[in-house]
């Protein structure tokens, strides 16, 4: 059984290596352009200020998340920075 799986997986190794090379090249290009790599932030400066203002009003993380329609983890992460 292992041998069959190994034989079936063998042709995919070069494809996976090519994908990894393309990802690495894209990352280098983006970083060379001075841009940030990864998923964009949900909050811009104004949104982050709004989160902090609601927290100063003694609102819970859950209340802030519901008010802004974002996940609690996003609010918590924004407050931790």
C-alpha cells in the first residue's frame, strides 16, 4: 500500500517544488517593492481608533466586535498592538 502511494505521489513533487519557487519569488518581489506580505488588515487607522475609543468606553471585546461586525479575535488582536 505504501509503495502504491509513493508511486502516485512521486510525479507531484516537482509540481510542489515549482509552486514553492513561485511563492518565494512573489514574496521577494512584494517585499522589494516595500509592500507588506500577507493578508490585509481589517482595520485602517480610523477603524483602529474606533476600536480603541470603544474600549475606553469600557465596552467588552464582544460588544465591540458586534458593533463593528468583525470577529472577536480581530478586535482582540487590534487591541493587543
